C-alpha cells in the first residue's frame, strides 16, 4: 500500500464516528496519523511510535495461537482516559485508534473493519 492510501484510511476512519480521537497506521517503521481537530494528543509522537512498536510485538505473539483459536481481528484496551483499539493491516502493519470512554466500541470497530476491508 502506498502512503496516499494510508492517509485516506486515516481520514475515513476519523470521519466515521465523532467519538474517535485519533487514528494512526504504523507499517514498515512509518507512522501515518491524524488527530481529531480541536483535541490535544495525550502522547507525544515518540511515545505513540514506541507504543505502536510494542503493539506490533504483541500482535506477533497473538498470531502464534491463530491455528487453535483463529486469527486475531482486533484488540481492545481500556485506560483511565481512553479506549485503544488495534487492528492489523497489510503484512505487519497496525491501525491504532483511540476513542472516548463513552464510545459504542463494537459499533465503531465494525465501521473501522469495513473501511479497512475496502482497502485490503
């Protein structure tokens, strides 16, 4: 996938629900991201990249049990201030989305998966 497609995916995901704060795609060591206008990021860019590189490692461990329990579709973490959802894309890439705590998680994840599937 080319950068332009990642930018389109970030824009479409951010536009699909007003509860989405941030969307980033991390692939091949590059981060393509977008923050909702008017919001301030809770993490610096360096912290976001570090967090995503750790998430890539966690995905690699999830894949090891895929033969028994199926391929991982998404992962969800709840923090005191946000929800974070990670979704695999491409060969080793990840989409990272942060959401407000009053989000309808499953509805939003379904929208995100539909957008991702348009491009993959």
